[in-house]
C-alpha cells in the first residue's frame, strides 16, 4: 500500500529562529500546550484563569485587577484596547517611530476615532517634550504608543510619559509586544493605563494569545460602554450610558465580565493557549522579571559586539536600542537574500529582513526569549560570518564569535 504525501505526519524542519520574532518556543511551553482540555466552568479552569491573571500581574509589575488574555495574536490585543477605549469621534494621539505606530493609527482609524499622529524618522525615539507639546495642542482622550518597535529596533523611553498623561487627563495605552521582559516595563510605576503584549518575542511562546492589563481608571471608562448580549442578559444587567463598543469579540467590558466574578459567557477561552500563556509567565517569574531583562541585555550585548566586530554598520540610535534585537546594514558587495537563504537552508538559522523604508537595506537579528542564550548567539554569529564570506563579503573574517566570547568574559 502506498501512502500519499497528504497524510504524512507534520514534521517541521529544525530551525534556530534568530529574527525579530517569532522565536523557538521554550520546550516547557510546548509541553504545557499539549495538556488535556477541561470545561469552561470547571473550577480547575477558572482557577487556572485566576492564576494566569496573577502571573501576568507580576510580569507587568502591576496591581491591576484587570490583567487577562485576549485570544488572538498581539494585534488582537491592540485592537481590543483601541476599539474599547475609543468611541467613534474620540481624539487619539499616536506618536509613530516605525511600522507598529502606523498599525496603531490604522486600527484607531478603523475604530472611527479622530487620529492625530506625530512622527520621528525610523531609528529615532521621541523626547517627552515632543509628546507633551502634542498632547497640550490636541487634547486627546487616549495616547497610544509602542514601547519597542521591532521594525526599527528602537525602545521608546516611557518613564516620564505617564506623568504627562496624568496631568492632562489622557489615558495612556502602550503596545509592548516586542519589548516586554527584554526591557524594563514597570506598568504601575510608569503610570501606564493599558498595556497589551504577545508571547512570541521575549516570553518564549508561540503567537496566539495577547496578555493585557488595564488600570481601574481605564476599566471604569470602558465599563461605561457596557452592552450585554441579549441571549445571556438578565434583569440585573444594566447597559452602559456611553455608545457601545463596535466589536463584539474585542469588547473589553464583556471580556472583563467573563474573567471576573460573574463568569458571564463570552467566547470559549482558548484553553491550550491559556496553558501556554500561563507557562510563559511562570518561567519568567521563576527566573525573575529583572533577571530576564538582564539576560536579554547580556546576550543582546554580545550579539551587538559580534556584528560590530564583523564590520557591519548598526542601524539607528544605539543608545535607545531594544536589548533583544539589532538591525545591521547589508554590505553593498553581498546579496542580502542569498546570505539569509544560505543561513536558513544550509545552517537552519533564521534572521530577519525588514519592512517599509528599510526593506532590502538591513537585516534584523533577535536574541529573545528562549533564544537569548550564549550558544544561540555564538552559532548565529559564526554562521553569519561564514555565509557573508561565502558570498563575497570583504570585511573582517572570523572575528564575530570571538568578539562575543570576549564580551561574555
Ligand atoms: C511583533 C510585534 C507585534 C506582533 O503582532 P502579531 O499580531 O502578534 O503579529 C505587534 N506589535 C509590535 C510592537 C511588535 O513588535
């Protein structure tokens, strides 16, 4: 009997993912995902939900009660935040420093908000004064900005932005998908009202779950837009006084009722992703959130030292670079795609290309999550060194991994 290829068992190739995300999942996370399912209202399940909330409070360094998961990739978290925080016509200020700032503006526009943007060139970050001036002029309801934008590798300093928002009665939302755990993000200390993240960067998981946290102030605002579905509504449910959220799936009011005491049915929680998200947080807490940031700083630093020793020019303002990703200009004498393909197909190591204005100009190399490790850094640098020289590179040879080793000493 012949078996057609359609019925072959799934067997992805061995890869070391050293791009800007996704990265290889931690084996402990993969194991957690394969655990058996249980029912939605099983006390074990609601217990896991509460435990997940508690774990992400630690990851975010917050006391926010409303710390929970949105089912979907990071973009689902962004969309849930913006569509729930912004009524049609509400003003939102979006400072744009890369691709993901444009994404926030695009999602806010679809939510029919009045979108105002300010921009800095790719490779730079905003000064707090620039944001303060724009807030004073525009008087938005919400400031929506990215912390770490993988498209440019920049990490926007946020420590003074919360005070500016508080003084001007603006809700502060941040997409920290790429930066969380690789860079400091004390949510309460920095007075950030709403943060959404994903698992596939420094948390060492696959994409598909978006942890979020909401301050009480932000949650109270969203609850004023409350709308309970007819099929589950009781006489005790009171509809909110503000126009309801235009999305059902991403209505954070309903999602709070589902994760809260009432356990009011909304979607069926994506149980395997909840196991996964919870395990990602557990691993980080076990290591220590600050220690995890220090690990990203160490291995990101070694990677930076390595690419510099290889003679590659680093893109952007290095003093504001995220710990977990570096972008380097592709040398003129080599073909970028040929080098990347050789790394992938001959050595099984993936590095990233780029978007928009940087397309074809830089490679992005990540050291994040499970792959923020010495062996992964040294293998990637040796391989890049080899593949550059196999394809006509004229710069230094054999120096990259040695420089990283020296950095670790
Ligand atoms: C990688 C990244 C995302 C990813 O969004 P997905 O929906 O998970 O693909 C979002 N925001 C930022 C800032 C990122 O770097």
